[in-house]
C-alpha cells in the first residue's frame, strides 16, 4: 500500500516542533510520554528507513544548504508523516555533530512486547540486567547484531534504551535487532518458561568474574540465553537464580574484570566460534 505524501511545515522559531525535538533528545520522561525518540547520524537514519517495522514521525532538515545525494534520497523515499524545514540556527542547536547533520529524525517507539523477539531452533538472545551506561548498552546492541543474536532483553531500572547516546553507540544496529524492555520479574519468568517449553535444550548462561567454568568449556551450540549484569554490581540475585550455569573469562595481567560490553562481546564471539566451527587459532 502506498504511503501518503509527508506534510511539510516550516520551522523558523523555537515553536512546539522544535521544543518537542529538543525534549525527545534530552528528556527521558518526555520520550516516554510521547513514545517517540530522536535519531541522528547517517548510519542510524539509513537503518531506520530501511526497516519498515519502524514508524517515522518526522524528518528535520534545512532547505538553505545544498543537500547531498544521500539526503535527497532519504527525503524522496520518505514514509515520515512530517517534513520539517528548519532554520539553520535551530538545526545547529539540535545537532550533536561538529558539522550540523543534514537530516535529523523523530521515530516512534515500538511496544515492549517479548513476542517481537523471534524464537529460533538455535536461539541466541542476550539478557542485560539493569545496565547503567547508555554507551555500554549501545555497544552491546551493536555486538549482538554483529555476532548473530536474534534479540535483546533489558530488565529493571536501566539506562534509557532510547537515549540518543545509546542509539549513537549502536552505529545503526539499533534498528536491525529487536530490543525489548521488561520491568516485571513475573513477565520475564513466564516468557522464559514458555521458551523452555518450545526449546527443550534451552540453556540460560550467566556471566560472572567469580565463575568456575571457563567460557570455552561451555557448550554454546545449544539454544542459549546469555545473561550479563550491571556494570558495578554484576547480576542481581533473582537473575542468578534464573541461570543454569555461570561462565567467566580468565584474566591476565592486573585487570580483575572487563567492561561489561567488552566481556559480552568476547563471549558472543565464542558462541559464534563454536556454532560456525571456527578454529581457536590466530
């Protein structure tokens, strides 16, 4: 079905459209209120427009500067509801780039429904327990996209998934892999129970600096939910109770642990190594 042509508005002052974009960029409560979020960056906007599952409220851009072929293509094929022609000085205020971005976007949040995560026979899903850092959260999303995970679950009071810093750290992967926030322990337990019913060999593997099992000794060829914890406190007690086993990465030198995003990336690589039959050689 053909989309309606976007409606075009001129934004020459700090009106309600400018204020909304600025609030979505900076204010978590406003993002939740409007169920929308701010997007900047060529990679992120490319991935946003290439995935039809994402709804786009508006594109913001200047008509005073000569647009690149990329920008012209984005606007020509746009399925956004609104095209906002913004004064250069206002666009500059909204952009985080040293050189003001040609196009900014406002996108709609999908529902936090665990059914958005596909259940495959050889499932690999990352469960992140209360991440604190938007940058780490974004890096984890990027690693999952690169290393074959089908989805991500974020639990508890955590860094905002829709913070512009989170989205920037994903380098576009934010729009390529489903990420679902779960605020209820009961909802998560029920979903895991249903997964075990569908996938008899499903294992839930937690990560810990105190684990006795070397990550390479764990068999990841089975369907797996990998659970990583909070940056400062590790896994919560109730997440630990969900796990069938705990694995760790052996440390050398003086470091006692890895950044959570680095550790998860290393383990996701080990999952791929086992599943694809790569040799553990350099």
